[in-house]
């Protein structure tokens, strides 16, 4: 169970993107430009949520969860940070090597993963600094 809680949620964005890119032909930019939701607004216009927008929103939600997880302490948190680095490296390698990943959507998801890595370590270091207590003067 501890190992499962150490899995970074940004991995799910990578898996969702790869699942569509390698099976449904999502390497075609038009795939991600398809509306998923269309809502008629009171103003008379139509709001369309594109597939790419939905995946970015999901990635940001996963980033939020990862930032909350970064406040934990212990070996599970350390494993989570290390796995987050591995996920970011996977994003980076795919972005540089695979044609299917050479899209602006994938780049934004990769940046979200990078923010996860930086924020996770920053929050952990800040929390660890506050956990260190020094001897009180006069005691």
C-alpha cells in the first residue's frame, strides 16, 4: 500500500496521452482539437471544451494532488519524489525522441511534471527545515 501511495499522479497524464497517441491516432493534432463538451451559454455563444483542454485540466488536478502529497514526511514521500523525477525524465525522453509526443499538449503536460518535481522537493525541504528543532537557550 505504501508503494502505491508513492506513485506520482502525473504518471496518469502520461499514460492517458500515450494510450490515445499510440492507439487512436492522437498524434494527429486534430484529434486533440475535437470538442468533448459543448454547452450553450446564456450569452448566446457555445462553450467547447476540447480534448486537449480536458487533459491539461486533468494534469493540473493531478499536480494539485501531488503538491498535497509533498507535504508528507517519511520514506514514502522520498519515494514519491524519486518516482516524480523518473516520470519527468520519461516525459522528456518521449518529447525529444517520439513523433507522437512532439505536440504542444505533451509539452504542457511535461512542464506540469517538471513543476511537480520542483514543487515536491521545495515543499519537502521547507517542511524538513521547520521540523528541525534546535536547543533552546537557557535550558
